[in-house]
C-alpha cells in the first residue's frame, strides 16, 4: 500500500492522503508508477518484435490504480466536475445487516485527509461532501487507468501482435463507493466481489485485421482539448427498492430455490448488427488460468481433488472457452445447449462478531469467523460461521449470522431477508447448496464431473 507523502496540501506541505490528484512533473522521477508500468510494457513489446521471430511470450501488467491512494494526474479531474457527481443511492447502513458483515474501512482512516475528519469507529459515516470528493477521484483515477490500458493495447497492435495474442483484462476485487455506508473492499457485498473480466481472442472475439486497426487509442482527455464538454453518467443505478409488504413477516407466498433461481440458462440474446450471441452465465477469476491454458494450446489443469495438499498442478476453475465459442461461433443457426456452473463463491474473514480496528485485515491467528458467500443468477447468500485458523476449516454448526439478498427484488443488496418466514424453505436449500460447495455447483460444466 502506497503511504508516501506525495499529496499536495493547501498549506504547501505534502501528505499521505486518500484523495490525491497530482501534477505529475512534481512527483518522484517526474512520473507515476502506472505510467512507468505502461512504458516498460511498451518497450518490451517493441524489443520483442525486433529480437524474436514469433516465439510465444507471456506478459502480465499489473496496474495499481484505482487502488488507494487515489493518486492520478490532476488533469483527469476535469472529466468529472464535482457538480456532476452524486452520492451512492444506498449510502446508509442497512437495517438488517449483521454487525459481523460490516467492514470499518480502516485503510481509509489511516490517510491524513480522512484522519482530519475525526470519523467515529466503526460506522462513521464519512461527511457527504467528502464522499463526493472520493467518488470524483475514483472516477478520475479509473479514466487515468483507461488511458494507460489504451496506450498498451495500441502498442500490442502497432508491434504486430494483435492477431496472435490473447488478452485478458480483469480487476482483482471490487470497491465500495459509499454503498451501505461502506468503503473499500473488505466485504462479501456484490460491489466488493464483482469485477470486470474482458477476454480478447483474435479470430474468435474479433476478426483478424491489419496492424494498427484493432486497438485504436482514444485519450479521454482529448474531449477537453477539443472543447467538447465531457459528460458523466453516474454509475450508481437508481435504486427501486422492495415493496413495503416484503418487509412484513406475513402470509406471503413461500419462496424456494427453484422458483427464485429459474432464469433459463439458455437465454441468449442476438445482436443483429454483429451477430454476436449474449449469454448470461456465472464465471470466476479461478476460471482464468484454465481458460488461458486451453486458448494457448497447453495442458488444461485437472480439477483439484478434495484433498489438494499433495497436488502440484490443479484448479478449482473451469475453462471459459466453451462460453466464448457459444457466443462467437455463428456457423450454426441452431441455439446450442451447454451446462454451466450454477453458483460462484467468495469468502471473507473476521476476528469477531462486532467490528474492530482489525476487522478488515485480521492476522491469520486472529481469524475466528469466516463469511462464506454464494451467488447465483438471482440471489446472494452468506453464512458467517466459526473458523479454525490452524486447520483452515470451518464449523458449519458454529453459526454467527446469515444474509440473503434477492437480486431480482433488491439488486443493491440493501435488505437482508434471511429471517423472513416466507424465505425459510429457500434459506434451507441455499444453506445446503453452500455447504456442498463449488464442486456440486460445478458438476456438468464442460461435461466435467469433479471428484
């Protein structure tokens, strides 16, 4: 984590701030780390093209932003006037959220500008005007990254690699921007665990093209240079909320797993312009490695056995190539069928039932509770249970709290309905599915049946 005093303050001194737009020329070396990463990667591509004759390569480029501190070239602020920035629509503490699920965003509290706000631990909240500044800088830092990725992709194209290089773009985690009165990444909320994942496969996801015609770099700051007024659509969707009747434990119809998670997995939309099929399926970051292995023509790792401690080479993911083929293969007008995983999983540790100063990042020996979370097409379900940090095992019978969010009704996960009577049959089914784990959700994907 970057805690260097490089952020200019109003008094002329430098601080370790959260919100940190900078004049790049005044930074160490007259640059920023992510700019250096792009420059290094571009040099690699140019030198590789000159020194090799089609020899395969693997290049991993990790960008730091928009991780905190939100340090980026100050010019990007102009893309997002503060008057255009809105608060998260659901920026208050959810009434039915169990305390163990809360993360007190201690990483933000360590920053000088946040310290000066004297925010109470663990719930805050952050003053509304400062919330707007954080969101503005997060958007600006993201556009800064968009430009760096654009520079790199343009170099892939210019050096002649666009027609024979698979590219995967993804984030390592999400980040709360005031939703649920939360900030940062230390939770099982959708905003923390859902990430972008974009896969480019030449000849499959895009047609082969002559060099320089696949990735055209568009600098987002060009809109300012050409006097086009930049516009910003708030990324926070309008929250519709539950009907009041759903909060009342009355004689509403009973809900079951089959009735609430029945979206047809063969629901494919066709785009007439490009003839690309769009299919809604659940994927995970553990799927990236087997996907790249298959696309590169390498051995796809076997599924990990129940006891994987002796396995040198195995995976808990599945190759996404069948989904890519389904979406982009237009050789048949028939709608193909495919079995896919029915759920995806995440987890987060806690040292106690109530938020503490180490709740976000507890040391291994302090972990007493683990939040195991499962998402399907229509819901998210979490159980917070006892955890043994020595044997790395959970105790399902040591129950601390549960959460259930019905995404069709509550897309922003504001209303934990796990205790409502009409959902008890559903909760029982979800609990069993969670305990069964990823193997059972995975059965049938690619025709594979994990051991």
